[in-house]
């Protein structure tokens, strides 16, 4: 299992559009990918659950990746967060 934490820097936090693009990125990988925020753990590949978390600018999240392509998925998602969120 791979995991990383990230503090959201974008003004709008993890809003609907940003969540949608993030979910699309996560869906590119076979691994199970979860997002943890405020003691909730949700599937990062499901738009509704990610958008409903209410993650705002300055909030810290944890991403956990487990599966055959976990190394590649974790690396790509961490880069995605840095560039977009």
C-alpha cells in the first residue's frame, strides 16, 4: 500500500469540477484508491462521495492506494494534486 497526505491549496477547495477531474484521474488505475478527510474514508473513484466531503482550502487529506499499479497511481495522483489542487 502507498499513501500520501496533501493540504489543499486551491481557493475553491475540492469543488465539484475539481472533484470530477480528480475522479477521472483516479479511474485510470486498477488499484483501490481512497481519500480520507475528517475521519471519513471514501472511494476516490466515486464523484458523489468525493464532492460531498466538503474539503476546503487549507484542509489536509490522505490518499491511500492499494493494488497492482499502486506505485504508478500514487505517483500520478500526488503530481495531479500538486499541479491542480
